[in-house]
């Protein structure tokens, strides 16, 4: 065991009255007691001294004249108070010298030895367990001890002295040992700052837990992990362990031997590298609560707690989640109120957990939670989630029933609840959002949102399909025409495509069009005046081609009448059939040729 603040030998005790104060109409004396390095103060009025003296004269036969008499006249005057203060201090010092080994119980209580001195503390605890110890064990209740009490017991066991100093069997140390050997539920609660009126800091007091042989559950708070000894002796029995405000690392609690061995491995593990020690595992530990500490990393010490099902690491300083893949039996994990910004591939570390709390972190994305297929309860409150799209990462989890998103930026979005529930599709009725059961009205709204979403998706799909067809048509129309360099275009070539030279006939169709049956083409007929920009250039002096049929009986008698073609487009889209254009001549009255190529001479080859 490490060096302790209190030496093992009997310490010199001192007592002095350092002052007084007037309370109402009587004087209270301030007594300072020193026991080694520790001091504390006690306040008593004169009547308390008188009661003490009466008990001592009865039990220990001390001289009745040892106590100075009380002044009647002018009892509160400054001079008389100072004189009586010195006399009472001498009285207390005389009593301590008269009982150097075993302080009488009345005197020990008067000086508060049962609160601050190791012999008085153990004596008071032994007497309490003498009366109630057996009942507490049978009831199976949690028994609370302070670090100062455990320190006193540890010190008493090291001292070579009788287990009962004052001769009272009820205060024998054996009552404590019998009780703690059978105790199953223990709570150790320290204090922040000095204990009572003393200068004792409980966080600096070491204590040994190896004397507890049957512990199933232990809770330690406001202690120092460096002062906790014998914790490793509980590995074979302990099922639940809670450590609060007591450590900065998990290693100091789970593997206290790590400071002695640089290379260690769990008992039964196979290692290819040199190992200096094999550490026994926590055989029965299923619940580990190390919340409210200053833990910054989940270190390799978790290899020793493979049977843990419930793990609470909330209110720490974690910025990443590591090494949890060693815990195959994890069911409940609490990582709330840490410093987590992102949680990638959580399923590789958290396995088949059912409950996960990530509240109070700085998460703004949920991409790492998509494969936690066994998750039932998920708490994401008090994070930085602003986009509803992030919910899609968890909306497909088949077992998710409870989801908490409260106090996130997304909660200010109008109709936030129904929009979140709509992302769960047919499972919206099964999800309890933010602790509230989904109402029928919300479900009706969800159905409307789902219908709107489906319509939008269908519209987007149709728009995408039309855009694709339009793009293909544009690319086809932009393809350059293909001509034969050896011969002029014939009547069959007229019907090749929309970008090929057009074949103009009077009232009959192109031969290629006549050859094509109704089952081989789809006619899309549109009558419009053909702009000159789409017609092939024609030489005014050259005679019309042989395929151009000019029937004179269709010409008007009046030269002022000209032929204005009405064009009918037939687009053959069946099996890539070429496009044919049929022109039907109609007579209109005009003073100017629309083609401006014949100089008013009718008919012209162009017309």
C-alpha cells in the first residue's frame, strides 16, 4: 500500500481553545484538535464541559475539582471569558495526558473523534454494525461508506494493536470485518473539499477493497482512482461497477496493474508479440458506468470486460469511439454529452446494440448509423442536426421504435414531426418521435405527404425520360446528310430524311412513300408553308430535273396567279423509315412571286 497521510504509530494529539464567540446570551468556546497532520474544530459551551466532567467522574473516577468553576457575576465580560478559556484548555489537555492509549468514549465524542480520528471512526462504525449489521445483510440493501471510514479500517488492520482499544466489545473491529466480508452492495461517496470542519481531503486518502469478498455491485464517487487499492481483487465476483468523478482513464480502473507491466494481454488471449503479463478478465461484469469523469479515449482496457452489456460513458470528453468492437455482448451504450462530431461505420464498433444515446454531442451527419439494424431506441437530442435529409440514413432501420431529435436545429422547420415521420414510410405509425406517440392526425398528414412525394417522383421520372428522348432526337437531327457523288438525287433519294434534299411532286406522293405500307410507318402530318431556308438551292437557268412533274393543266390562266406550295410532312419513325415531304400545288393571287426567282414570269421552274 502507498504511503498514507497518517503514520502508523500512535500520533501525538493536541487540543487548545483558540477563541470564543457570544451566541445569544451565552459564550461558545472554539476548540482546535490536532491529530498528526490533520486538524478540526469543535464548538462547546460551558454546560457541555460540565456534562463531560460528570460522565468521566462516574465512569473513570477522575477528580471532581479538575473542572474550573463557572463565574456567575460578569460571566460574559471579556476578561473573565479569556481567563475561563485558559482554564478549560488546561482541563482538556490534562484529560488527554491521563488517557494516552484509549480515550474514554465520552471524551472521544466531546472532541469529535468519531468523525475525524481513525480509532474513533472505527469504534463508531463497529458499534453501528453490531446493532444493525445482520439486518442490513439480510435485507440486501446498499451500504454506504465514506473514504475516510475505509481508510480508518485499512489503517487499523495494519496496526499491531488489539482490535478493541477501549475494552468495549461492541466497538471491536471484528464486527466490521465480518460485515464487509459478506456485504454484496457497496457505495463509497467522497466529498469535494475538506471533510466537515477539518482539513482532511478524502480524495487523498488511500483505502483497500481487498477485504470485500462477496461484492456484486460497487459505486464509487468523488474519489481518486490512484488511491483505490485492491479493486482488481473484485474481478471474480463483481457484476456492476459505477465510477463517477474519480478517474481520467479507463485503464486506471480496469487494469490498475498496467503501470507495472508495459506489455500485457487478457488472460487466455493469443498474442504474437512479447507479453510481460496476462491480466485476469472481469468474469461476471455486465454493467459498467463510468459517466461524469474526464475520460478522453476508450483505451484497450475494455478487452478485459467482454461480458459487458450495458456501457455508460456519458459526460466525459470523448471525441472518437474506439475499441468497442471487443465487446461482443453490448446491448445498451450511452455516449451522450461528449465531444463527438462524427460517427462513421458505427456498426463495426457497436455491433448489435439495441439502445444508443448520442445526445448532447456535436453531430451534424448520421451517415455512420445506416447499418445498426438491431437498434430499437436512438437518442439524438441536443446535437447540430439541421437537414431532414439526414434522417434518411436511419429511416430504413427495421427495428427502430423510439427516436429523440429534440433540441436540434431541424426542429424549427414547419411541420417537422410529420416530415420526419413521412421519411419512415409505412413504419411511421411504429415510431415514437421525441417521446410522443404518433397521432392519427399526424398519420393522415403523413399519407398526404407520401402521396405528394410519389407524384413528384413519377413526374421527375417522366421528365427525365422525355428529356432523354428529346436529347436523342436532337442528336439525330444534327447528323449531316449523306449524298452520292456520282449521280444527282432521284425520286427515291427525295424520301431519305428530313435533312436530305426534298422531292417535290404535284399531286402524287413520292414513290418511296407509296411503297411504304400503313403497317410500316406512323404519319404525323402538319401543314405549313416551307421556308426557303430548308429548300435546296436551285439554278434558275437549269431545267427542272426529270423527276419533277409539271402538269400544265394545274397552272392558272391568269399570269398574276402563282403556285404557292402547301407542304405536308410525313415523318416515318417506324424502323427508321425516311422522312418524305409531299407538296400539293394551290393557286393564290399575288403580284409578286414568293420565290423571287422568276422575275414575274409564270410559270417558272421554281414555282
